[in-house]
DNA sequence: AAATATTTGTACGTATGTATG
DNA sequence: GCATACATACGTACAAATATT
């Protein structure tokens, strides 16, 4: 599928940043976001998932610590090759 | 020495959270903060070093990722045994 | 070359929730 | 119940690095 939007549960106990990280991780592992591809920008994630920028950044930071993406100031966040 | 306060350079290029992490790391490695000891709370760090709480938290998070401390909600941040 | 736009990085403040003492 | 301490989440502003026009 394309553009399918797994939505976020703003009430549930799972932190928003973790839910978002889970969604993005799934997109990477499914190949929807292939190696080398630039991830949606923080601003885009804010608009798409209705979270604060800090929350989006925290999700991406988590993925970076997992080695799934690389963040580069001024360029973006890229799926690890 | 005791209670010596290495101060922070608010102008310099090094991020405040990193400067603070460096200061605390030095205190751990010098034995001033021995294994098992509770670190100063975020609130204390805010008052001592004149930074925002988020900045103090970021410094402690960095030390946790380095394995130097362990953070426990409701209890505090402890030097790793 | 220069100005503008985009994107991540840092830092602040505030509020509320969760866990522990 | 109350106080303390970390966790999450919001919003705002500006800086730094890169890309585009």
C-alpha cells in the first residue's frame, strides 16, 4: 500500500514519541522507506501525526540510536545504507 | 577538593548539555561521585548551573547512554555500580 | 556571489503524568 | 496525603548547516 497512515493513540499509555518511532521503523523494515531515502522532515511529521516537533525529533533520535537512520543537520534524516 | 564548581560557558560553541555532562562525568571518574551515589537531581542541577531542566535532563540522558549512570523515575539518577 | 528556504541542533519555559519515598 | 524526582509533551525562538533560487 502507499501512503497508509497508521494513526497515533494520544490517550494510550505508550509515549507518543515511541509510537511514532514504531510507525517509522515499520516503514523502514517494510522497504517503504528504503536505504538512502530521506525520511520525512520533522516539520512534515509534525503536520502528519499532529505532535510537537520535539516529539518528532525524539522519535528520530531513538531510531538513530538503533542505527536505523542517520541525522544530518541542514540535510535531513536518512535511512541507513 | 569538595564542592568545587566548574562553571559553564554560556557563550562558547560547546552545547550547554554537553558541558554539563562533561562536568558530571569528571566528578564520577574522579570518585567525587562514587558508584551507587545518587546524582544531584535535575532541579538541583538547574539551580547550580543555571540551565533549563530539559538541558540538565539531556546531560544526564547522555551519561546514561554512556553507561555511567542509571535513571529511575521517582527515585533519582544513580552512578552505575 | 548572494540571498532565501529548508532542516536539524540547542535552549528556554510551562504543564501534567508517573513512580517513589 | 504530601513531597520529591524523573518522564512526557507542548510551544517558542534562535543558531548552524545545507540546499535551492
